[in-house]
């Protein structure tokens, strides 16, 4: 087995910041990149900004929100995402009432905070509450995108009647914290690569290009088997119709044993500083010898790499290095 050190990964130019899983980088109209991710302690939401992607590592983090002492927002704060919608900032995140596992699942639900300041590192964040869906069940990884004047939410959730941990759903939004419903499932774990360790579809991220809407997502357990797939819909199709979405039968970004980069996934998308290149942001491990639950191993590192486009207009993410 090839093992790549942190120093070697840095030299490979993909590594941005250590021990930050589920990374989200958004480039705003002010020219700054805004970054948030899961912290190893799972107890707070940090935001930082930089004029460059590499500069995120040195940027001073600002704590936007901390977990509550008790109640539904008191444990395992996971996968925050920062979005700018209709002149305000929003962070979507998942939280649980405890670290307890019930019927094989954590008890996460999705929540939203809002900041009306021009700079989200300033001002105050207001709790907007839980995003209510069709079921009170394990739910996380909410992301939002606008299409043809309508804002949508895409997220991962457990359907009590479907095998596995989570499927992906889409619904139009009434406001950034309220879905109009009904929610529609657009993918569930079904292929071998999505069902190793756990049956998982999670971590959606939206990319619009070449007349298509792409939703990347991650599958399987969060060890070396974690990998990315992609959904594709025509931009003129009905995004609320599951038939509009086609799914890759194989992962589009996965472990690379040659470079010693394992379990890449839970990605986001941004662009290069000059806007000319598309950039894939993801987390990855650089070893496989994980002791205990992979969720409590802190060494999932934020990386970013430019990617290209195939002649047929589909993205080519290459491999982690």
C-alpha cells in the first residue's frame, strides 16, 4: 500500500487545509472565497475568507455559531455550507441531540442560520430553525441552487421504507429555510460502489455548465471506499421529475492507490481566481489504517484541483493526488 505524507500531499498542490472534512468553498462577487467545513470537534461552525484558494489555509477563522448545551442542536455539527441568497448569507448544517445511534443511524436533522451583513465574518447569525421535510428521520447535507428563477434544496435523508442510510431529494424552496414540497427522490444507493460498508448517497453539490445541471454526490462508508458519483439533467428539463436525472453507473472520482489518496468525496465546486478554470473541492485521507469509526478520525483534509471537460461536455475530474 502506498502512503503519502502530508508534506508530499502539499507538494502535490491539491491540499488546502488539514483536518477539514466536507469542505465548501464559495467565490462571491466581492472577489473573496468563503470557506466552511466540518471541524474535528464537531462543535461549531467556522467561516474564513481569502482572495485566493490557497490563502484559505492562513485565513483567520471566525466562529459563526456554536452548538447548544442540550437539545436538538447539541451534538455532531456536520457539513456546513455557506450560500448567498437574495442579499443575505445562509449556512446550512446538520446537528443531532446526542451522539447516540438509534436503529443504526445518528439522529441528525438539517438547520439554517442567516446573516444579513455584507461580510458574513461580521454581524450576527440568526437561527432560522429546522428544515422540515416529509419525515422526521436522519437528514443532512442540504445544498441550494437557483434555476430559472426558482431556488431549490437538495439533501440526503433516510426514507423509512428504503434500505440504507440516505437517498438524495430535491424540493423547491419557499424561502431559504422552508421547502414548498412535496420532496422528490432523485437517487438512492443501488450500484456496488454506493453500497460498501453503508448504503449511502450524500453530500450533493450542484454544477451548471454546457446546457446541463450536474449534481455530484458521495457514496459508501467514509473510509477508502468513499467515492463520488454524478447526476445529470438537461437545463430545460423538469428538475422535479426523477426521470430528468441520469446517474453515473461508476464513480467519477475515487481512491487513487498510486498516489495514496483515499476516499475522496463530499465535494463542492468553485472557480479559479481569474474565473477561467473550474475547481473541484473535496476531502480525502492519505492513509487507510483507521482505528475505530472513520467519522472520528480527524484526518480528512480539504483539497482543491482544477478539472477539465470531456468532448461530450461532461466533467472530467481526473484523480486525487
